[in-house]
C-alpha cells in the first residue's frame, strides 16, 4: 500500500516536471499552424534565440534566488546600468572592449555582493533590498547616460550579442549546412545526458527516490530533441550565434553546480527549510550572499549582451526584464515557496516565454494582448504548483 502510494506521488511529480517540456512543444506547434509555418524558418529560430538570450541568462541566475523563496527585482535596472557603463567605457573612455567586459563583470559581482550583504547579513528582506536597488540603478542609468542613447558600438563589441562563431560549411544534396552548429548540438546533448545520469546515480547512492528509468529516458529524449532542433535549424542559416554558445556554457555550468556539488545541495536545503539547514551546519548567510553575487554577475552579462545586440545603450534598456526572468523560473516548474526547481526547467520556462512572444508577434497580436496571455500562463503555472503541493500533502 505504502509502496503504491510512493510510486503514485513519484509519478505525479515527474509528470509535472516533464509537463513544461511537453507544453513548450505543444505551444510551438500551435503557433506553427497559426503562423503558416513562419516560426520554424531558420531565420526565425535565429531571431528567437537572439531576442531571448537575455531572458535565459537572467533566468539561470534567478533560479537560485527562487530556490530560496526569494526573487531579485533589480535585475532589469542592473542590466541597463551595466550595459550603459560598458558602452561609456568603450566609447568615451576608449578602454579596449575585452577590458571593458571584464570590468563590467567585476562590477556585476560587486553589485551582487552589495545586495547580498543587506539580504544575508543585515537580514533586510530580499524584496525590499532588490526593490530599492531597482530604483537606484535605474536612476544611475539615467544619470550616466544623461537621458540619451549611447552608440553606435564597435564591431568587436557587437559580436557577442549579434555575431556568429566561425562557420564550417559543407554541401549535402546541394544544400549548404554549417557543421559547427550540428556538432554543438551533439556535444551539448551528450553533456546533458551525462549530467543527468550522474545526478540520478548520486541520488541513488544517498538513498533518495529517483524517477523510473522510462521517465528519465523520455525526459532526456525530449531535451535532446529540442536542443538539436534549434542547432539543426541554425545550421541552415548563419551558423551558431556567439550568444547561444555562451548560454549553453552557462546552462551546463549551473546545471552541474546545482545537481552535483555541495553548494548546490545547500541552496536546495536552505530553500526547503532555512532553520533546519542552519541547525544541520550549513552557513545559510554565506549561501544567500553568494546567490546574489551570482545574480549580479548574470545581470552584468545580460547587460553586455543586450547592449551588444542593440549596438547601443539606452536609458530604457532592461525595462521589465525582472518579470520575464522570474516568470521563466515559475513557468519552468520552480516552486513558489522555494526548495524546488531546476536550471533546465528555468531555461524551458524562458523558451516558453520567448515562443509566446515570437508566435504572437508573427500572427499579429498586439503587445497588450501578449501581456495578458503571458500573465495568464504565469498565473496558471504557479496555481498548478500550489494545488499539486496541497494535493500531495
């Protein structure tokens, strides 16, 4: 009886986990029908990735905040500030682009440390700290830009947001195909499979409950299908965007950290029950501090990518980005109260947001209607999470 009940709970948990992957595919095919196939064109796939790169980068960092039951409301303003500061360093101070990038990334770490100090050590609620910094950094952006757009940015700067890796083309049946994109899809798929198998084996060694083998195979098959769908489409366009390669590296690193390291397990422990985690010897203040340092770094990186894609820095850059990043985590299956969620889930949530934006634009829906739809999707995802938790208890 107990065994049957445990299997039932395990099954429902995994259905929820895979539900967003299936939802992504379903939503994509719905817009494929509504747009007459426009959303599957290689050019549109390329635009979808580049236009939503900032959401994926921010969602990767935001998930760690969400796992502790908190959020970071300042990320949009930090994106604007760091992008503006980087543009000024390159255009006005004539600092070499690589040095400017490095300086801005260090600035992102310092901004994260500034916020983490108040949240972790002074115990000021994260909502208040990040709300205050949202106002502070939006104001600083206006001050340093003087309310004006700063640009155009040099080619070597723009490359990180709108450039491509060196192409290696071959002809198959008279069709030019870029091989590096194909290879990137295969290598990424193998790494994801390896990390997932490693994670499952570790859980088994600790006596934790793991999904049935067929469920793991199904999940990995869907993830591999999505990865290679995008990379194959890109192979028929201009090849692998620099920003996509950057995102893949970040996803792999953060997936490894959260699934296979002690700090990763500590983040989940703090999110599940901070008091119990502290009593078990985890330095909860240090965990919270480094989570916001990480978020600062991701915000600075997103600021560089956004300004590079636009070839300029604007005072209104990053407006509303925090909402997209937070929504991506919740839509991707992260628990509203913390303690549950995955990097892959957050990325899938970001892709769902991107596919919704892209698909609704292709079929001519207004921005106002798009906001209504995204709001309903977010509300539905959080409601399903809370109801499933109530049912399980």
